[in-house]
C-alpha cells in the first residue's frame, strides 16, 4: 500500500476495501481522510483527541501539501458533516524505515481542534504492550481500492472484518518470510479475498473497541497466504503519549 497515491493517471476506486461492505453512514466516527490540498484522498487516519491524529509514516507527503477531513462518508458528495482542518505539525516515528516498513506510524497535530459530536469522535488505543490473540476478529475501514487493480468513484467508506493471524504464521516462509518485525501485526484470511488496499493506508484496524493496527503494507491486496500487515499500535502507545505530552510541556515552558 506504500505506493498509494491516487491521481496521476489512475482513478480512485469504485468501492473500497477488498471484500468488504458499506457501514452505516457516519457510524465510524473516528476515521479521517488525509487528502492533498486539491482534495485527492490519499490515506486514512484516526482521531485520538480533538487535536491529534494517528496515521502511517509512509503517508507523510509534507505538512504544506496535506488537508485532514473528519466527519466524512462520501468523499465526492458534500454531506454537511465534514470538518476540514490543516495540520500544524507532523511527527513521523523517528525509527520509521521505508525499506523494512518498520515503525510505520505518524502523529499529526491539527491547527485547530476538531468539534467532537454526532459525526466525529475519538478512537481508543490499547495499553503499551497489550497483545491481541490469533483469530480475534477485527475491523478495518477506509476509502481505498476494492480490488488490487483499482476502479472508479463513488467513494463511500468501506469496512471489512478480518481475523488476526499469528506473527509466527505471517513471518513464515509460506508468507512474508522473515519480514515481519515485533512492531507489526497481521490480519486476513489465508485464502485471501478480504483485505485493506491502496488508499486504506494509515487507517484503523479495530479489535475489541480499540485501534490495534494502522494499515501499513502487504503484497498486493487480498492475495492468498499474504494477509495485510499493520503497525502494532500497542508497541507505540508510550511513544504516542510521550510525544503529545512533550509537545504541551514544551509549549508551557516557552
Ligand atoms: C533500514 O533498515 C535496513 C535493514 O535493517 C538498514 O540497513 C538501514 O540502515 C535502515 N535505514 C534507516 C534509515 O534506518
Ligand atoms: C515494505 O512494503 C512494501 C509494500 O508497500 C513491500 O513491497 C516490501 O516488500 C516491504 N518491505 C519489506 C522488507 O518487507
Ligand atoms: C526466505 O528467506 C530466506 C532467507 O532470507 C531465503 O533463503 C529463502 O529463499 C526465502 N524463501 C522464500 C520462499 O522466498
Ligand atoms: C521474523 O523472522 C525473521 C527471520 O527469521 C526474524 O529475524 C524476526 O525476528 C522474526 N520476527 C518476529 C517478530 O519474530
């Protein structure tokens, strides 16, 4: 999903998320669309409080090119529920490695607070080090491709339920053969068919009401033996809390 940019010749997808369905409009309130300033959807993300968003580090197109849209469902129809806010600060994880895809997580501080309410809410995060068992069913949502080959608009939000695959299985020679680090978790079916895809990057994988994963990478989309790979949020909970805290203590000291 790392080469995820829509635009440049390719169309956005008909329906999004491979093998999923349309959720009730505005029922997934913590998700945001990260767009270019000319309103092209690029990545997903999610609100963790009214000033901060979590997304993938590989979604970093630069502060001055980015626009955040909360409260959205259809990307093409104005529904009156959208809130568009510019970012003030991007904090990609300092250990993010674009070769290994390790530590693929980024915090975005907004210039103005999002109004929380009927159409926008925050997502809860797991505690540092919390693990999620193999087979536990989670849900990933986004405005990404519904098939590896892409498609066309209309661009409403999609969601799909996927079980957690053990790291052992995901890292085995039958699958990602050693490329899975302890900062990643995998979710999907060994027969394929359901997955996140291009344009879903940065979006939330929610298990038991908390965001355990950030859509990060994969091999194609929904291929058999190759589940989706997600940044393990529970490995970065302390980094998230400390980054936000140090931002405010720095402001207060000046
Ligand atoms: C990324 O990881 C590779 C493989 O471990 C390593 O060789 C490289 O130096 C790392 N790059 C950065 C920027 O840390
Ligand atoms: C990183 O992710 C890309 C897909 O975006 C994948 O092709 C590549 O193999 C991944 N790198 C490693 C070392 O697994
Ligand atoms: C898996 O990785 C090992 C070690 O890097 C390599 O020798 C082997 O060919 C790989 N297997 C597959 C199926 O790609
Ligand atoms: C995945 O496999 C590689 C190669 O065997 C290993 O170095 C790495 O530690 C494994 N990842 C995890 C999370 O165990």
